């Protein structure tokens, strides 16, 4: 249940408005009073990233793929 609640908040915090994308400012903007829960979700959460990575690869290939395509992912732009 916590993952189902915290994951959308975290993603919204990353892609939504706001200059600071660290947990504390995102919690203040999105999850009033839930800083500890959001921090725990990020710091201690355990999940398998493989399905997400596969989907990302599939979507990227579909959108901009090709023999000569290159995908560069830089987390600092999030």
C-alpha cells in the first residue's frame, strides 16, 4: 500500500514543478507531513528495476530507435 501511494508522489515530484528535486522539498510540495514515509520509500525501498528498464528500452526504441540511434540517460535532468 505504501509503495502504491509513495511511488506516484515521488514521480510527480521528479517531473513536476519545483527547482529542488531532493526528497525534503518534494515532500513539502506533494506529501504534506509524509517526509519520513517518502524518505523511507526512497532510501530503504526494495524493488526489481528490470521491468521498468525493459519498458524504458522498448518505449525508447519505438519512439527514437533505429540502427544508428543512441539513448543517453542523465539523471541530473530529472
